[in-house]
């Protein structure tokens, strides 16, 4: 393989890097070591895939007439991409080897519905589904969405998080162990001691790229057979990178948005136009809508000119939006405080939410139509796209305002996000602008 790729030997590569005679020698040395690293990663992925195939899982029949009846009774039409992904998952279910699939979809592409369709088929086979989300807010949203979706079909959905109090928690655990709950939604609490399943057949991990060995082992100890696993991510990853990062997973892609979604009006602003921008936000609030204002810092830093949520919250509350209800959200708040703020915002009790990027994953408030990102030039392309995805989730026109730190010309990154709303295209641009090393590092470290 080394000779077919016309690569130098490992010892030659090390010598070339430590004692180079030319720039070309350095590049050849780097190429050889990079090839070795990628080869080891892909080999490990394939070995993991082979080991997974040896495990015994639940073979769940793909009852096409029942599935088609379910799809026809939905209050909305599935996109072609949703249908393809759902069919791939249901075909995987038919095998007694446990599924290990990644569902990769752009923000707002309808991943939860696909997972719900699969969960309904699992329930019909007399098995249970566990859906794990990274935050209680997201878990609550999933439970509500899936309950509305699946209740008409006789599928029981329950929520289990740290906020569920002792009496209610005990009742949920008893019903779960007895098989009276078909779909349980929660955080990592779902795999803790004391949580027993009747027949766990399907596990969905939302917004977490990897389901660790320890978690898989914990699940294996809770069930007779290894459940089918579906990992979901809203971070579009270039195909070449996905094959490297997730070589042991089969990949399904949602690259279409549901019908009726209006494109988000995205615009770059400079500080000199701030007053005009605030007026446009006030106009939306007066129309009954809500807004996010995102800052990258929690507290003010004298060595940094970036805006902080604490300072911006105080300023906006006493000046620009003095007649409005303003909320504050950041990572230093206690979990119950964050949940309380998000529940009020979701209920429409907060007009403007000043927040750090803690809202970037999964938050779904259809009435929020405005996203203002302060110091937007300090954010990565994929992060800007994720933040923008918090608006444009309802039927009203939505807006994403990218406020630069200064009055200079906007960067290539901001120009790209202003002109495109295709997360997969932006991921390719991100790869070109930043290089694969940095993206791989971010993906590896979450």
C-alpha cells in the first residue's frame, strides 16, 4: 500500500522532518505520517463495525403498510430526505445485528420526526425506545413533540430528567420497568442505576457525536439484547470528513427543509448602524414576536472589546428595550435557573433573551423571529449557522443580524453565511477556510 501510494518509509519520513534538505522533503514526510494516522483511524473504525456486527440485537419487522398509514396520517408531509432516512433505519431494524447509524441533518430539517417514526415501529414490536438529549430543555421539547406525534397511534411517551420529582419519578420508573412506557425521553439519567427497562430495543442520542463505550456497556447491562443505536447531529459535516470521523457508522443525511419554511433574511451590520438595527428589532417585538441577542462573553473583560451578556443585559434593559421584558441566560447560571428562563421564553413571557451560545443546540421557539449576534466576526462559520437556526422555525419571516466588532469590511466568513443557508455548503467552505485539522479537533472534543 505504501508503494502504491508512492509514499516514503516511516524512518525516511522521520528523518525528513527532523533533518530536511528541502521544503519538498518536509511535505513528503508530513504526507507519510498523515497517511499512517488516517489509515489507523479507518482501520479501527472498520474493526469496530465488525465487532458491532457480532452483537445480537432485536430483529424488528419492517411493516410497510403500517408505516405508510402512519406517514399518511401525519399533519404534515415528510420531505424526500426524511422518507429516505426513515426507510434506511427501518431496514436496519430488520437485521438481528444492532444498527449503529448517524442521522445528520441541517438545523430545522426534521430529525425528531424521523426518530419518532422509527420509535413507533419499535413500539409496535413490543419494544421500548430511549431518547437521550444533552440538556433538560431539549429533552422536555422532544418529549412534548413526540407525545403530540405518537399519542394518536397509542404510543406512550414519558419524560425522565433531574427535575422530575421523587413521587413522579418513582411512578415513571415503575411503569418503565413494567413495559407500560413505550418511549422514554431524558438526559444521561436514562442509563443511571435504578433505571430498568422492560425490553429496550432502540436508543437515540441527540446532539452528541459519540455514544461512549461505557454508556453502551451500561445499556447492554439493562437489556437482553444490544439495542439499535441512532446518533443525531445538526452539525453538517463534509462527506469526506464524515467518513473519517464516523467510519464505523452508517450515515443518513437530511438535506431538505420542510415545506413552508421561509429563508432567514441574513444581513451584516457595522456598529454605526446599531440604532437602526435596534429599531427594526423593536418593530418585530411590537408585532408580538421575540428576539435573541447573542454575546460571546459572560462578564466584561477590560482586555477585550467584545460585548458581554451581563453588561448588554443591563444596558438594553435600561435604555433600548426599557419597556420590554428582558431575559438573561448563560452557562454560569444554575441548571434550574436556566430552565426557568427558557420556559418563560418558550411561553412568550420574555420579549428579548440576552444569551451566550448556550442556546445554539436544539432550542425550538417558533415565535422567536430575530437573532442578533454581537461581534459576529469572532464566531466560527458552523457556529453562526447553528445560532441562526434558532429562528426561522415558524411561519413568520425571520431575521439574523450579524453585528461586526468594527466598521471594517466584512470577512469572507460573514459574506458566505450572509449569502447561503445551506449548512452542508457552509461546512465545505469552513473546511476550506480553516483546514481539516481544526474542524477535526472541534468534532473530537465536542
